C-alpha cells in the first residue's frame, strides 16, 4: 500500500508542477525558447490527445510515465528558479480552479499528428503502387 501512496504523491506533485509551468511560461523573465518548450509541455499535459494512445497495452501509458515527467523536468531546468518559486505559490492558490487550456500548444500537437498521419498515408500509397 505504501507504493501506491508514493505514486499518488508523485502524480499530485507532477500536476502541481504542470500548473506552475503554466503560470511560469507567461512571465517576462523567462526566455523565449523556455516559453515555447514549457507551453508545449503544458499543452501536451492538458491535451486529450496523447502521443501514444492509452488503449495500446503497456506503451499507452509510456507518455504519462516517462515523456511528460521528462518534459516537465527539462522545462523546469530552463526557467529561472525565482520564477518557479513564485509560480508554485500562485499555483497553490489557484489549485481549486479549472485546468487552464492552452489552445496554441494543443494546435501544435494536432498539427504534428496530422503531419505524421499524412506521411504514413503517402508512404503506404507509394508501397502499394510498386
């Protein structure tokens, strides 16, 4: 039972960090490349579209267990510590509110999926024609 509690705490902490990132990337003290990366991580976290769909056995949860935490870790390394301290405090105050929606990052993720789908279709059509 202790392992389950550790995972719950980890998931809760990750959720808090994502909300803090959502606030931090809007801060003017954050570099442009950190803003873009953090916005993509936040958008991916709140997006209903996963890189690997959850119904795929084992691999479906790979993004939730590895890709998302790795993205959060890298984004946290890019943002100044004082900005993250302030953002974490703000996130704790607004934790009871609804999840923020990042339509730009969601649009980027959808565009990537559509591009990948188009490339697969083009590849399949070329293979079939041969």
